[in-house]
C-alpha cells in the first residue's frame, strides 16, 4: 500500500507511468515551439495588442489581479458583474455566470442542474468535463451516437417507456473539439422542447462563427430551455468561461453549485480581458473572415495533395492516421520541420482513430499553410 511504513510510496505511480510508456501512451509536457497549428487561439487574440493594452490599463487603474474571495463573499467584483451583464446582452441570453474555466463550468453545470429522476443524455464524443460532471451528478446518464438525433430520440423513447417523467438534459458541443464537425442544433432543440433542456458547449465556436462571433447557437440563445457555455480560453484569447441561460437556473447555481460557491472567483483582470475580447469580436470581423480564408485554403490544398483525407471544413481539421505510434511519430517529424502539430491518441479519442489535430489560427500565415500542406504530403505515412 502506498501509505504503509517501509514501502516505496511512489511505486504505484512509477509503475503506472511505466505501463503507459509500454503501451506508447505516456504523455509529457512539451513547451510550444514552431508555427502555431495546434492552439485554440483561433483569431489570434491571446497575444493581441488590444487585449494586452486593456489588461495593462486595468492594472494601472487599480483593478486587482486576484478576486480575493469566493463570489458569495468578497470575490464578487464590479468588473465580473459588468462583464457578465455585458456578455448576456452580447450573446442574447437572459443571464450569464462566470467560472475560472470551461472544464470547471461544465463540471459545475452537469453536477448541479440535472436532478434525481432526470436523464442526462450526452453525445458520445462530449468533452471529458461533461463526463466528469455527469458522474458527480444525480441524474441517470446515457449516451447517444455522435451527431445522431434519431438515436437520441430512440433513447429518450425507451426511457419514457420505462415510466420516467423527469426532464431530459441533452448535452452537445456545437463544434466538436477533436473532430471539427457541428451538432444538428435545430433538430436537437426540437427534442429539448418536447422533453427538457439542451446544453450547448460552444467552446470552439465562440468567436469564430455566428454574427459578431456569437457562436453557432446564436439563434437559440435566450430560450428558457437552452444553456450555452462560452469559454474565454480559446478564440477569446484569455481564460475562464461563462454559462449563459435563464436566470432561475443561474440563481440555482449560485445557491447550489459547490464548484461555484467554494472557489475563489475568477481574476477581475480576466473579466476585463473577456469584455475587451467581446468588443474585438464586434469591431474586427476581418479576423473571422481571414480565418475562414485559412480554412478554405487548407481544405483546397489537402484535397489536391492528400485526397483520401476527409477534411472537416472548420478551423479544427483532424487528420486521422489510425494507430497510435505512427501518429505520434508523424507529429514529431512535422514538428522537426518547424510546425507545432500535436498527435492526439486514445483515450482522448476513440481507439484506432489517433490523429493529428491540425488547428488553423491567425497565428499562421497563408504561406505557412501552403508549406504545411506540402510537408504533410511529403511525410504522410503509407500504412
Ligand atoms: C469542448 C470543450 N469544452 C470545454 C473545455 C474546457 O475549457 P477550458 O479549457 O476553458 O477549461 C474544452 C477544452 O479543452 C473543450 O474542448
């Protein structure tokens, strides 16, 4: 046992790492290097002068670095409150509630809102944070096949047939983080209208799609049975997240959600950054246009050079290799050519679908994209 006297306390952990290494699944931290084809900084805001200036000015004007307490105590600052009000208006929602990040926000939502007697029905490719929230929550949990609304409907029918009368919480991502495809939101909201709620994780769509970059759920925002998650750590260039939805649901979270109540509030500087990022989305539509140009260019190059690859059509362009080892090897060879490309293996993605997750951002130029496509054609393995 790890805690017993005279026993190597670290043995379990070393062995586990050894086993991962033997299966080719050991992860390690590699500092960023090379041209950005792996970040989620899609429209290049993380290092932008305007975001940096806003935070610098805020510090100069006395905005504190830390919130210094939980939201229910002294941590509820005017900057956070203003940001949430502004964001609710921007996205067209009834209200918004901030969290330190998207992971904790998803965890908080799914572990708090669905109640005993409800069904939490998740797309099978939902993010790990949704799975963790589901595990900690009170509702029964089931999955439906990725993007398959008829399967979701079938699962609900079976559940109702068994006599359940609770609400159904359907959980999807608007743009899937590892596949770059979109959820059939219009059909899903129809199901939610009949049975309960739709929760849309907009992590990879906020700032990229929709009018003013409001995301793919912009038409659904403001309905009482739709909740959205807008993260600030991806296209918005900072960190943190907002849950947008009907005020009674958010009031319930303020009162019942342990990850909200028992945590230090997000930094007021991130509220300033978030507010500025929303202004940039409105003022600088060229960023979204340029990104769409990158997506089209990469798609056209790949269609010519590796026509066997299915290209997603969004800024997340996974190139599925299949087995783990050749994927990681290929990613390493491409990195040696100066492109920051990461391989993604199971368990993050299903077995047999290890991939290069090519992410297109404004941190790369059109020339960089052309050179990457050339390099991919040259190094793509014959499996
Ligand atoms: C779909 C999705 N939801 C939530 C998160 C978590 O967001 P954050 O990075 O802000 O914690 C991620 C990040 O990887 C994500 O891809």
